C-alpha cells in the first residue's frame, strides 16, 4: 500500500496534525495513529514504520548485516519486533516480549507502578493536542464523514415484523439534530452546568441528546429501569435534575418517581405522549414537551454554545453496589478523551478501527462500558446500529447489521456457547466429528502461533455466520472471562478475542489484551493513559513481594474519575490525594507484564479450618457446568465447606434428564427432586476436578431454584453482580438445610468408624 505522505494525502483524511514534526524526516510519511509508526519498547522512542529511519540509526554491522539501534537508548530494533527490557534488572531479556514496564520507585507495602512502554515518559491522554473535549473530537467525523452513515435502527413493518435492514442517518443529520436539540433546550431556558437526565433504552435520540449535553456544557445523568423506583428518585434529587429526556415507553414508569422529585420542572419525551401521560404530567405541575418540538425550537432559534473545557464535567454516572444508595461518579471530557486515546494506541493501522467499522449497541448506554465503545467507534467515523430492544432476538439484529466489532459480558458469551454446543450435539455424526476435529486442530495451531484459514472456512464458516460473518473483534468486559470460554470464542468465531478490565470510576478501560494474544485468563496490558500498581493485602496473603507479585489493583491516569458527586467521605475511601484509585480488585502480574484478576478484596471469606475462599473465582468455575445458568457459592468462618445454590440452564439440563428417564416437566418439582439435585451436584464436582480446585473449594452440597436472579427481585445489581446479603436473607433456610445435611452425614461417618 502506498504510504500516506504530505504530497499524497489520504482520502478521506486521517487524524493528521498540521505540525511538520508529524512527518518522517526521510520518507515524509505522515505519523498518524492509523498509519504505521512504532515505538521502542525499551525507551518509548518513536520510529517510522514505512522506512524504519525516524529515531533509528544503523550504527554498526554484525555478521555483514545491518543492526538497527534506537538512537535514544541504543537498544537493538529488529524489523518487525521491539527490544524489550527487564523491568526489575534494567536489562534486555531475550525471548520475553514485556507488555508493561516498571516506572518510578517502589514504596513499602506496594509494588512499582507499571505502564505501557510508550508511556514511560508520560501517560498519553490526547491523540491530538488540539482535541481537548468531546466536542473537538466529534468535529472530525462530523466534518470529514458528513455523508457517511452514523446512527441506524430497524423499523417495524406493517405486519409488526422488523425491517430486513438497518436504516441509517448520516453524520450530517446527527450533527444537525444535535445543534437543533441543544439550541432548543437553551432557548427554553436550560442553563449551562445544569444536569440533564436521560431515561431511555439505547436509541439515536439518546446519543443526540447526549451530544447536545457535551456541546452546551450540561452534565448528562443516565437513568435506567434496573435502578428501581427508589434509586431513580434518589438520583433525580441528589443531582438536582430540573429537566429529563425520556422515551415514551419509560414515561409512565418514570412518572411514578417524578412525583417525589422536587427539582424536576420539565420532561422532554422522545415519542408522542398519550393523553393519559399528558394529564399525569399536568397533575404534577410538570411541563411536558416532545423531542421534535425542542428540535423545531432550536432550528428557529439557534443558540451559541458556551465554552467547554477539558476538565468540565461531561457526565455523572450513578453506579449502585450491593448495599446503600447509588454513587455518582464524576467523569470529565478529558477522562473520555484519555480512553479514546488509549484505544487508538492499542489498535493502530489497518488492524484497528476505521470509518468502515460497525457496532451493535445493546449494552445499556447508562453504563460506562457501552458508552466508551460507542463514542470511540463514532469518533473514527464508524457506524452504530441499535438493537430493537428484545434481548432474545439480539442475534437476529447481529445477523442483519453484520457488525465488525462486538462487545459483551461473559454471561452473553456463555449463553452463545451453550446454544452453539446444543446445536452441534443435535447434528449428524459426521458434522459433529468434523466440528470436534476442527476444534482440536485449531486449538493446537493457535497454541503454536499459527493460523488455519482452511479449517475456518470448512468447519467454522457457519458458526461465524451466526454473528454476521464480519466480526473482526470480540471484546469481553464487565466481569472476568473464563479462559476456556475465551479460547472457544476465538476458535469457533474465527476472530480476535480481547478481554478488557476497568470500572465505572475509570470509564471501564484500564487494561486490554494484545490483538494476537492466545493466552486467556489475563486482562492484558495497561492502556496508554493508565498506570497501575499492586498494594499489599497482608490479611489475604496478597503481597507485591510474592513471586509472582499480587495485591490490590490501584490505578492512576487521565481516565480516572475526580470523585463521587457530593460525597467526599466515599471519595476519600478509594481515591488518594495523589490520584491513585483503589479498585478493590486483586491482581497478579504475569511474567510478560500482563495483569490477571484473581480475586475481589471484599468477596473473600475464611472457612473454619483457616482456608481462604475466593468466592467469585469459584462461581466462575462452576458456571462452566453446562447445567448451570446462575450460581451463588456460600460459606463462612463457622463452616468447613462451601455450598451452592443453582439456577439451572433448562435448555441443557432438560434434554439430559430426559435421556436419564426423568418424565417430570415441571421445573419447580425438578428443582426439589433429590435425584435431579444429585445429577447437577455430580457435574459440579466433575467441573471442580477438571478445573483442579482444592478440596476445600469443592461444593459439598447444592440446592436448586427456578427463580432467576434479577435486578427486579433485588438479587442482582444493575451491573449484574450478585447481591450476597439479599441472597442469604432470601435463601437462608436452604443454606441451613445444606449444612444440616453435611453435619448429619459427617456424624454418621464418625459413628461407622
């Protein structure tokens, strides 16, 4: 491919700075984050990927071959590789490609901070010094991809079926609607720095309203159904929200909370409201106007946006834990730009993102993970299609849109795994054998660092098609990805599988795995705007002096939040004065400088015999059982064993029970059948054995329930984490019965002896 040069600019234009220092001195290739440019992993020095000459000198010959050496640190630079540095000894270490390097001094009780090698001289939080806010960032796609598709939906046909294709608006349409909606709200009297509530499922109007908030300096505050009525009321009052933008479907639900929201004055509804909804708003003394009306007002009365600075609050994201009120995480424009910069450094050149990429938005935009992904895609000029709101039909949307970038949580991938495996199990003997043989062959090939295009086409072409056939990347986040599941995804769907790590407090992005990573069970290297250190947790025996080092993960960088809204006490609990954020997660540095998440500081308990149990890890292991949809593992310091409550995966367990001769179909009765419980328990023990768990980590007894853990029944948080106190309160009789059963069996064994 011909290099992009000053004399031969690319069309459409890339991220090109005007400064002449952005060009290679020798070949004049433009250094952009989408063009080939490389950094010495030893010192971070830049060199040109087109002619390998910028910041690189051929200093000497060895065995009649030129040796390229970094001018700054004199480390050897191979043609397609980088020199690497032992972070502790300060020497090059052959054969190990370090993915992070130690920077700074080690303090007592903690490890040395580590960064991406190109960030050793300073964290990289901007990809262009002229781009300081999200408004600046989106000026690029609005200008350069104005007629390209941006936001798309599938409409409903007359027969109530969904349209066979997505219909997209252009970037010019999106910019026009942003300007009009923002001007409309400003004309109606909404002042700069006053928050705006957003209450809707993912849809174009959500993004357009949020774009307007960025432009007119209104902190956006996302609300969502799973918060619950009490939490919605709390957020509305805590953030003192005067104006909220609501979808028609959520309006009636919101009105039940609106009566207790003292600051609320105006509701903008995205759809035409019903007569009853209008009357309900009038009864509460609220002004109810439509989204279209606001746009019309803005078109007639354009307003000048106020100045926006990098440190201005862009959004307040309320995140709820297992107890207490939601906490408002303050995130600035600079925080978002830092994450978007990190993505650009991680996915450079032809391997990365571009205006050709498509993303299906279905994870809640109220959460940081989806919002960071969506805005990063759009900033490249890519396309975003919104699912039509029915999760069981999600894969229909995927097949229609044919996304190139697909994100999800492990629970999504686990369900996909079970469905594919169920389909394979019903296939003919020949097809089943081909699938198993292809899986085995590709597994070995990937382990050896090779590829298998013929196997991909012959064996996995159909499974790849279930995701539309064009997926380049699968990104898993929000919870640890089971290593076996990660490998399965990469083999079966023939694409790169990335695993990321982050929290709302750092915009869901701190670490991500390499593109060519074939080892799972790790979250990769820090992104360019983040540094990380491990702090000792001596009571759990996690120490930075261990080999390998372990400890609580602490993060600092441009993506880390500034604090919790109106809550200095909780802010001080997790955020140090020098910017280090204590995540509460336990990590381990691996030999190659990658990080693995191994535990959660709060979700650990000691059994009666003194053994510590990492309960989230055990739940991740037991989810590998094909008969398990959800699992809660419990134990305490008064008992010697752990027990489990299982929500069965009936799609997998049902057919198996039929083969065993069970004729009962009622799920509740099956859950209480001791013989069925024995079948599931045996599979749990087999799973524990295959996963090489310690004896004290084996589930000694289990019970089953047909009630799925959900946000609505208060057993899950809005981010789908188990609410352990509530689970114990609800199912304490079952827990007590399991321990009574264990104690009775042990007493009987003693009598026999």
